[in-house]
C-alpha cells in the first residue's frame, strides 16, 4: 500500500477504506510516514470531509494506537464528561463531585491548557500538593473508594492523537469536523467510561462558531460513541461570553467551591445541573430528569458534593484547608478594578479576547514551556444584559506585573454597549442524546 495513493484518493473526494485508515494511523505512529505526506492527507480531509464510517474507523484506529484503559475494576457505572473548551470553563471541578455524591463513578482523565486559559489539571494544581498523576491501580481504588478521580492522561494513551493534533495545529487543519470528533472521542473511548456527557461550545470563544456547526459536531460524536456501545449525550452551549465570572486557575477553583456551596453564578450552576441530569439518567441513577435534578440539588444543599471535592483533594495529596478556606489558595500580587468608561447595557463580550487577556497576565500558556501564574486572571462583575453606569466596576483583574496600557485598551475593546436593553441568549442551545438528530 502506497501512502501517496491514499492522499490522491481523498484529494479526489473518495472514501478511504478501513484498511487504508488503519495503515495510515499505525504507520504514522511508527514513524514510517513523513509528516509532509500526512499534512497533505489532513488538508484533503479538511477540504473533502469524511463520511460517518470513515470518521468511526479513524476514531477506532486512533483509540487503539496506544493504551486502552480497562475500568472493569471499578464497581458501578463509569461516567465521564468532556468540554470542547471555553473561557472560564471549570465544569469538571463542580460537576464531578455533584455526580459522585449521587452515586456516579467519575473516572476522568484531563489535559493541560494551551492557549487562552489553563486546563483542568492546571486548575487543580493551583491547590498546594495536588497530584494529577496516579498509577492505574491507585486511580481505580480512589474511584471505588470515593466515586471520583481526575488525573492526567497517561503518556501511552492515544499517541496518534498527540502526533496528529500537533501537526494540525501548525498546518491549518484544526478546523475539520471529522478530525475534531475523532480526536475527542478516541481519547474518551480509550479512557473506558460507559456514559459520556459532552459540552460542545459555539461562539467567539469556541472552535465552532455557529450553533448549527456545534450540533453537527455533537451528533457526530454521539454517533461514534453509540456505535461502540457507549451512552453519549451532548449539550450545545453558548461561548460568546465567558462561563461564570472567574477566568484563571485558582480563581476558577474558588468559583467551583462557591458553586458546590450553593452560591455559584447562575449560568455555571445551570450548566452543571443540566449535564449532571443527563449523566445520572443515562447511568440509571435517576428515574427521570426531575428526579436527577432533585438529587443533584440535594447534593449541594446537604454539603455532600462539597465533601466529595474535599475527599478527592485529600486522596490526591492536596491541601484540604485551601478548599475549606479558599482565601488560602494562591493570590496575585496586584488586584485592579476596571471601571466602565460609559453608560449603557452590555450588548456583547468577546470571550476569546478576554481569555487571551487572561493568558497574557499568566492564567494560560502561549507555549507548553510557559509557566502558569495560578493566582492571576479576571473576575467579571457584570455579564451581557447588565445595565452599567460610568464608573461602575466591570471586572477585577488579578495580576503579578503592572498592567500595560495596550492590555487595558484591549480589555475595554472586549465590550460592546447598547443604549437599549439587551436580552441575554440562553446558555444551553440544545441537548442531544443517542436518539436525537440535528
């Protein structure tokens, strides 16, 4: 089999066979195909797409390119969630304990952030001593004991995705539905959970710019998962403005703690409840949506969800005192209030722009070598639809170096105001399950 023939075939818009896809992934991981040829195939896929069978085959080939985690040693239904990424997205830190408090077994492997904000691991590591890397046996034991563990992805899991994503990032081939879907689902399937909740974001702070594109991506991932015997649902959610109020690692941990204590932002709390409802129903831990939401609400009101977070932090070596007293979490050197320069209603906030500004003061990375400053970031005081007076505080900035004038101007440029009242868009556009179709 010649790889150039595979490139030409896809260039002509033809479907690749299962054998051709398996050959491509295995040979690339083994170092037998040069990157310039793989880049050509990726571009052909971006231009001509892949059908459902090809996308499923690609997912399977990537999934089996390395270790596949066997969670058979965990008692009960194993659940997982994945977000396609967004600004202020700390969902795992609150949702995981909520679901665990209701009987779910959340065995989650997460990643680090590269770009506008830190990843789940970066947020957790803002807790002193927190260990993101457990052995397989310790991981399974912890999930059995407390129902919850969040760790870093093993080095040998889905190596094909690591290589392909790095290549896509530098060849302009990230924006492809089958490539995005196979990348996400290969990791989720290799991680071994039976129930998977997906949060597919759209808008200025997301890969998918329209809700229609996000629905197509969500349905594609559901089709992949259900074809392989998993129960999968997908929420399609708005990312034109940040999720919740906090952007930045320790700041987001604090907001997750607030949410588990019943005082979190309304939008973030609603998203966690909605995701949790579908996870509990699909896992058979609730009769229906109303029963599931009642159980999740009780987990917050009783303090059970907060206790699960503390138990996870303790089990993974973190300082529980920082969870009980969030004032002990890392702090920035400076705190600056940004006040409005005009009167009006907030009509729009550019989520990606705000996320990038948070990254520039240390809350994220431009390169993997960059060091995250855990106490830095932005806490918003008003969201879209809010009426603002000149001089009113828009946000608090947590930073370790003085703010530069161009940073300040970029911040103000992230907002658009209107004299007329503005209706805020619903956070959740649609929820898809195994039986739903776009």
